[in-house]
C-alpha cells in the first residue's frame, strides 16, 4: 500500500515529443530544368563547341585557296610567270689586283686579278607595252595570262670620261649589254637590239648578278670612238606572262605607256601611273619616273640588285571576283550568326515557357555551319553573289522549317525567319564594304546588344531559385 501511495504522489511527466520529419531537400534536377542561368551556361557551352566546325570551315577555305594557287603555279610553269623587265644596262668589267697567300706553303704573298663590273644605265628609256590578256583553265579555276609586245627605245650617254672612276683598268673590249627578264621560258622570238650603228643578238645568261638575277646578255665591244659618243638603242620583246607585268625605271628619265583590253587592272609597285583610264573595253596607263625618285645612281659598281628590284612597278591583272577572300570574310562572322540565332531560340524558350533540348540547339547550329560549306562549293562555280543568296535561302528555310516543330508558335517562327534574313543581309553588306566595314559592323553589334538588353528585361533570372 505504501508503494501505491508513493506512485500517486509522483509528478505527472509528459511523454517525449515525437521526432519531426526532415525538411524536404531541394530537387537539383528540377532546379536545372527551371534555372535560366543554367540554360544560359549550357547555351554558351554549345556556342563554344560550334567553334570547332567553324574552324574546320576556315581550314577548308584555306585548302581551296591553296589549290587555286597550285593551279596558277602550274599555268605559270607552262605559259609564263610574273614578268619583270630590267634594262638595258651596259656592263663593263674591270680588273682588281688583290694580294693572296700562295698555295706552296711558303707563306709568301702573290697577286691575283679579280674581275668586277661597272654598270651604266640609260640616259633615256621609253617603253611602250601592249598586253593581250586571256584566261587559262585548270579544273574549275581560271588563271589570268597575257601575251605582251614591248618596245624599248632610248639612249645611253657617253660612258667614258669622268662618269665613273673605278681606279682600275676597264676592259672596254669585253663590255656587254644585259637585259633582265624574270622568266626566260616565255620568250616567243629571238631578241636583238639595235644600238648605235650595229645590231647585236642576245644570249641567255649573265656574267654577274649585280643588276638582275635572270636575263639575257650580248657582247658590245667598245673602242675609243664608241666610248666617247652617246648610243641610241631599240629593242623589241614578245613574251608571255601571267598575273603581273612589271618594269624597272633604269633610265635617268623613264617613260612608260601600257595598254590592254583587261577590264580589272590593279596598278602596283613603287610608282603609280601619272594618268590612267580604265574603261569597259580595257585600260591605258602612263608613268614618268626620274632618277631622283630611285635609290640607285645612273652608274655604279657592286651589287645593287635589291634596291633595283624594289623600284619595279607595273600592273596586276586581278580577277574580278576573289571568291576565297570573300568566303574568308564571311566565315569571320560565323560566331555572330550562331549567337544571334541561339539568342532567338533562348528568348522564345524563356518567354513562351518552352523546353528546347540542347540537341535541338546543336542541330540549328550545324545548319548554320553548313551555310559556309555550301557558300564555298557554289561560289567556285557561280561566283560569290549568287552562291551567297542560294546558300542563305537554303539555310534560312531549313532552320525555319525545323523551328516550327520546336517553337510550336507561328509568330516565333516568323520572327526567327525575319531576324535571319536581316542578319544574312547585314553580313552580305559588310563583306562588300572595304572602307566602312568596321563602322557598320560596330553600329550593327551595338543595335543587337541594345535589343538583347531590352528583351532580357522581361526575364526573371532568379525564377529558378529555391
């Protein structure tokens, strides 16, 4: 009984509270699906992956351009390469005694005679050139070639007296006239020269390379009477060449006239023409160059070939359309094109509450990369302009057709098509702009960024957070 009383007097202790259930952990996979930030990161990764096929496209352009260069080189080997005419120049050897060690091992010195050359340039040089252009075909490539008729006239001042003092014995009887021609294989007839009262015939090869590295030479023995008088000369040349035709102004006064039926000349080299007239049926150009405009004198000794070659000028028969240069410029806008199309997909996905799979982004990106391969392939046959239109329409149609099943919203698909048309048109305008490409491109990117910022204001970037 005592035990029962003690039990009834004990305090009433409540039972321990039940354990609370753990708070639910956030579903990470669900966060990935809802998070706009994660989707944007995935989008950036996809764009970086698409840089790989874009780089492959640029390699393809370089490879095709290399094949065109190989075709041009093959034509040059068989028809004639770039031609540069130097001369005529009178070349007079002289003896220079030098002391050298004898070969008998005694250590004594002996005298040896070395042959050096003095070079006399013409007082007046008049050049009249007619280029008859043509196109040679190698596979799908066209190479600009020409046949030229060149007449060189002028005169040499008297080479004796005080014009050039070498201090050594001049071998006037061994004097020669040299005429530089860069590609001897393309000479079409025997080259002779009327100088003074005699006619001399050129032979291949040079005694030295002080003036030019390739050309013809002819013996011009000079006696006392010939040394003391000016010499008029006339040379007729008929040579083939490709791409470029150049002349070196070796005259104290050099006057050049060039005419051709080629419609797209580019005047290049050290001197531009004083007057030029480019018409639909060809061009004419005239140059006048003084010896004061060059870096070498009218008479000299030693090697001056480098500065002589640097003074060359002439005409480049450019192709009217350089498809590979324009393809290269187009490929540089590939990243911008992919980013803009992906942004349209992304904003439609976010604003229309859609779910676009990364594979669908990649398929659209690959279609944009295919645009460049189509552009390269078609431009080789039809030219850049028609190829660009065909490739752009094809790719825009493909992406818009595919987006109808992705967006399931007609207005969004129409907006994508309109934006792609504007982007491709903007790219075409930039490719054809040389002087204002940077200005127009910067303004265009600024407008695009402003539109992206305006549209993105409607997006709650924190919507996917717990």
